[in-house]
C-alpha cells in the first residue's frame, strides 16, 4: 500500500477504527491495545472488530505485536494522525465557537470528520489558530508529542502542592461522565489547582480549583496530567478572538 494513503481513501468505518486505536494507544503509542478493547469502545462485537483489524493489517496500516496487541504501522500512524487532527479541529470549532460541551463535541466531530474537504480543513486550521493540541490538551501528532513535556499524574501530587492542569489523557476522554465533571468544575488545560488532601485509604483526592473544591478518585485522577506550579501559558492553545 502507498505510504501516502490519506483518510479519504478509507471507509468511514476504517477511519473510526484507526482513530480509536490511535486514541487508545496515546500520542506516544505507549498503551497496549487489543481488538476486544476497541470493540468495547466502539460498541461492536469482538468478532466485528477483529475482522476490521484483519483488513487493516492486510492493508499495511496496523500490525500485530506480542500476541493480541495491535499497533499502527508507520503508514497507519500517518493516516491516524491525519484523522485525529481533523477530529481535533472540529472539537475546537464545536467547543470554542459553537459552544458545545466536551462530550457532545466529540460525538458531533465523529459525525462530521468524514465530510469536510481538504479546503475546509485548511480554512478551519487557519481560523482556529493552527492548534497543535486538541481541546483536552493532547498532542495532535507524534512530532508534537515528542517535543512537549509529558506531565505527571494528578494522583501523584501531594497535599499542599500547586499544579497546572496540563492534559486530559485519551483514556479519560473515553469516560463521558468524567469529562463532564471536569468541564463543570473548570478543570481544563491551563487551570491552576491546589491539592487540599490526598488519601490512599479513601482512594480520593480533594483539590481547590477555578470553581472551588472538587473531589476525584485516585484512579480517574491518574488519567489527568499536570505540571507542577504555574506552567508556561504558551503550552495551552487559545482560539483567536475567544
């Protein structure tokens, strides 16, 4: 298969699977992903997911590694990054301009991402200020991921420490309830927080944020990356005029 394959050469279903694999593995592809995991995420049977991945493997976009683990090939990564970039641009449009919430914008972006032309995509990128991250703070492509700091888990911050919310990881993006809670408490990239209490025995973390106190379990808190102290504002994208 040509390495310059574009998302528009693929069916909407194939694009959805590649995007799901890209998101589940993370921007640095450190996550271990199986067809069963993707099936649960997309709400399909494991058999249906396995069949789609067999086609994507045959097309040279996905490879099997260490048993059932799935990884994007270099060509697959390029296509998946292109899909993710278009998805992120639509999320910026829907959240910063249209005014939808995080969870709703993700669903709408999934519906729209296969319909926009290269010309509209380029115009959106320009209008939105050429974002390098999605609204949740995750890098749009592998190159951006390599040059941005990794951040540390919110669950690892001790009581009394200050931090800046850096990114809501791809794993957290799969939890619509968590996304809605974080958005309601304004715990979005760039927000400053102070850890008030952290308890292993109670499996909870309480913090003071832009809208007062918020409590998270340590497990969901581990899905949020922060930077100690006051982070460089240049790490956080702002849509022009917003």
